[in-house]
């Protein structure tokens, strides 16, 4: 298997753009996305 160099900055930018598009699509339909955290254990 050969090594592959990943440009983290470019990858994160693409992910942010994709998430922004999905959030916009949800907002147009009247759904407001949110973020939740579930803590498990003590």
C-alpha cells in the first residue's frame, strides 16, 4: 500500500462547504439543525 499525503486544510474546507450546503437545504425546508452531546459513564 502506498502512502497518500492529505491536505488537511483543503479537506476541511470541502467538508465545511458541504455541511453549509446541507444546512442551507434544511433551513429552506424549515428545519433548524442543531448539535447535541451525549455523555456516557461517570
